[in-house]
C-alpha cells in the first residue's frame, strides 16, 4: 500500500494571474550615461567593516557589466580586492587619490568626498 502525497508531487497551478515567473518584465532598465556625464564621488569609509578602511565610489549610472569591468581594472591597478554592491564600487584600503586619477584618465568626472 503506497501512500503518496498528491500535494508534493503535483506541481501544476490551477490559476496564475500574471503568467510565468518572468520578473525581467517588471525590472526598470538602468540608463547608461556616457562616461563624461557621470559625476562620481570617491570616499573612504569604515562603517560596518570592523575598522577596515574601504574606498567607496558612488554615483554610477551604468549597467552591472560595465561596473564589473571597471572594478576589475581598479582592483588590478590598486593591487587589492574589491566588489560591486548596490551600484557602488568598493575597493579595499584607502586609495582615494589613486582612484580619482585612474577614473579621470578613463574620462569620468570624479572627486574626493568626505574627510
């Protein structure tokens, strides 16, 4: 005597209001501005990082792929690690001046923010 649970094996839906689970249709596209029109802020931060200094670059209006390429280039030139979080780039260590120089050479308008 086999007792199979019909709820666990039945994966069909009786009613679905908005079709399939395609969330891409509801996402808003990020407008990608040309490099010269982006005003970036470069600042050092220690908040929530257990005393470790991180250089944060914010103000990007670019696609995630563009930011991924840029963070790779910055990590290589600074000789350290980094990541992209919430449309901001975080580079480990205090590299404000160096990053502003690199971004200026690439055509971005970047300035140091904060103390």
